[in-house]
C-alpha cells in the first residue's frame, strides 16, 4: 500500500508538471517555417537555437496536436492540480540514510557526548527550504492576500509551537522522547525550551529530506508539505480571513459565509437555462442572495458569487468576519483562544493606530472603580463572559466618543479580545493615558463590542473625572464639559461658542483639483484621520469623506465638514484608506481648515 501511495504522489506531481509544461510548449513553440528561417540565418546563435532538441521537440508536439492534444487529455479527465488539499495526510517521506536520520534528533541541548555531531547545519538547510516552500504553498492558495496577513500566516505556521506539534505526526519523532531522556538535564528544561528543541529538529528533518539521496524531489517535498500543513493552514487562516483573498469568487464567498452568524447553510443551486447557458442561484438558508449565468456550472457559480461579493451587504449581514478593509489597518485586534485568555495580572504590548505602549494590568478590582482608583485592569474570563453578547449596537457612538475625547486633545483606544467564534470583548481607554478606563462591551463581532464599549463610556462619562485635573489648568473654554447636568451633543452640529463670527456663508470655498493633477500616494500617515477627528471635535464638528475608485489601485477622496458642503482637503492613493488618510492630512495642514475655524 505504501508503495502504491508513493507512486501515486509521484505520478500526480509529474502530471501537474506536465500540464504546466505542455501549456508553455503550445504557447511558445515555433512553426516549421520559423525553424527553417532560423536555420538558414547567418547568425550562429539563431542556427544553434533552430537545431536545438528543445525547439525540434516542441514543434513536433505542436504538429501532433491535431491528432493527440495532450492538454485536452487533462481537460477530458478533469485533472485536479489541488487534489492533495482534499485528501488526508500522506505518509511522511522517509530518510533512507540512517546516519542522517539520527543527526536530525541530535540537538545541541540534548547531546550527551561531545563527539556527537549536532543538527545545526541540517537545521540551517531546513529553515531556508521550509520558508521557501511554505511561502510558495501560501501564495498559490492566497495569491491576492495583503502582505500583512500573508506574513502573519506564514510566521504563525513557522512558529516553534506549531512546528513542535507537527513532529507528533512524523514516525521518526516517535524516538524523540526516548532520545531526549538520555540528557540528564532534560528535567531542568522548561516546556518552552522543549518546544523550541522539537521545532529545531523538525527544521532539521526538512533539511535532511533535501540532502538525502532517496530521490525525494523538491516538487514531491512541496506536495507532501502542502498536504501535511493543510489542516494547520485551514485553522490559522480563519484568524486572518479579512486579508486572505481566495483565488476565485466562489471560494472567497464560502470563506466569508462559513460559520456565519445565524448558522445557515450556503447553497449553490445550478440549472440549465438554455442549451448554451447555466443559471446559478445562491441561497443563505432559504434566502436568495444572488444569481448568475455562465457557459457551465463553474462559470455560473463564479458569476453568482461575484454578484454577492460586489454588493457586500449580504456578507456584512451574515458573515462573522469584519470585511471592512478600512478598519483592518486602523486597529490591531488582540485575538486569543478561549484557553489563552489570562485571568491574572500580565504585562502585554498593546498595538494601537498610533503607537505601541506597554501596560501593566493589576488584578481586577472586586467593585466598580471609584474616581480615586480609576485603573486599567484585566478582567477575568468569568467577568468578561458575565456581560451580555450584543448582536446590534449604535453606529455612531464610537464617532461621538472620538469627538468628545478629541476636545481634550486625546483619542479613545480599544483593547479587544476574541472569546469565541462569535464572541468579542472590548474595553475602552484613553490612548497613552494611565488609569483611564472608560467602559466595556461584548458583542458578536469586533465592531459591535467596541461600539458597545463606546456606548458605556458615553453613559458613565468617566472621561470628565479623568480630565478634571487637566482642565483646571486650562482656559475656561471647556469648563462646561465637566458638568454632569449638561447633555452631550451627539449630533455633530456646529457647537462653537456664541462669540464666534465664523459661518459657512462667509467661508472661502476650497478649490478642489482634478484628481489626475494630484500625486498618487503609496503610503500615508495612519493617524491623519484620527488627528483631524480630534481637532474638529474640539469645535464640535465631524469630518466626512467622499471617495471614488478610478481603478483598482487608484482612489480619489475629498474631505468635508459633516452636515455642510464645505470641502477642506483632498487626496489620491493606491487604496481607499490611503486616499482618505492623505485627504485628512492635507485638510489638517491646509488653509481651508484654518480659514473655517477662525
């Protein structure tokens, strides 16, 4: 059986290579007339090319295409390049060189005898091959992924934790525990250290397969590794689904809709519409999402899936994943599994939209914090789960809180944890401000959890107490913000003091450019929109953006004062987000804003 499986893997790999090669030959082979012309040339190089076996063989294959089309053979039998992704794991390759196999487990930390050769050189080979192979495997699965998600998945796969777990599926490592026990100091090694040792040995295993003389080719190694890593990739990709885009619309839609909010089944129903076209209808449960036509089932399903993705309202409604790519770059969500949520004080690094701060979280207080003991704290798992899971939330409370905190020249910050499949917990604080807990919330997705935390922050108004000391030293312009009796203005309307002489009527209009006259930016200041939000918030205004797509990599955006027609900035970028950030940066530093706020 093992011999049959080995032959199948090699034949499958060879056929995949042949399919790609024959396509290249058919596309590039020269005709007999072209070969004769090259052969009669005065140029030595052209005559050499005309007489080369590669040219003659490729031309012969094209000539024989009318009688035996190799490419059509693959189509006729519906050859599947990705068959290994859909099968159970194949047996791992065997290192035939027994000395090489022994060296795989000879980690420096485990060697008892000084005369024994360690696996450091093999590990060096394995590290480079493993990274290259994993990169190629991931690229073929997610060719349109954004680079951040791509690198995150790659790093996650190659982490010590995951590589050490993979060793349990390789027969050679059955001897690892016995081998490790030869080290008298093994009991002194921590679990983290043992994990790293196993990961190093796995890298050595890959290196040994490369240098072993058992005819395991690079292509076969890639096929096995792709199959071997498939369950792990499927698990990891769910944490990065927003940035990993599938190679076709149908697969992408399935990725977004699996494990959806309502537990409904995504169904593709195809039927022949006419003699030449097929109709596909896509249902979520019993609800029709979209339909599409095509020359066959495949084309119809792809076109129908494209229709759903183009109008993303259905994806937003049903998918548990936040597909708003704009927010993806603004926030780093700290995601953990249920088991990894800490229940005791920890030091951890919080990534925010503008900085990285390290905070120390003391033990959770047993009662509601009072103004004298406003602290940031880590809630226990039980306390977080005691909150209700919201499925809806205000769509404006985050913006309102941004404006209010902006009046104090600060920004709100959200620390979000994933507790389960459709379960997120978020706590709101003032960015870079110790002892600034504002509120918390729990929701079925990240956005709802953060909006709920913002809602609680607006209700509790702890920010007034947090900033009370600061405002005692400021001008009296903000004294009214400390009054608990005054209602918060959440409308975004003009709330400047009565002595202001500025109105929209006397504002000098901003002269927008024709978008092609603007520089097309590849990068931007990731904090520009937040800074503009805070600045306008001080005067009771909210910025708004109108963005148009000129091409898939060319966006133009202009920024206005919300509820007015006043344009204060514009920008052009390679993505919608970049265009809006450039627009915000230009607005923040431009004359239009200063003229409006005089």
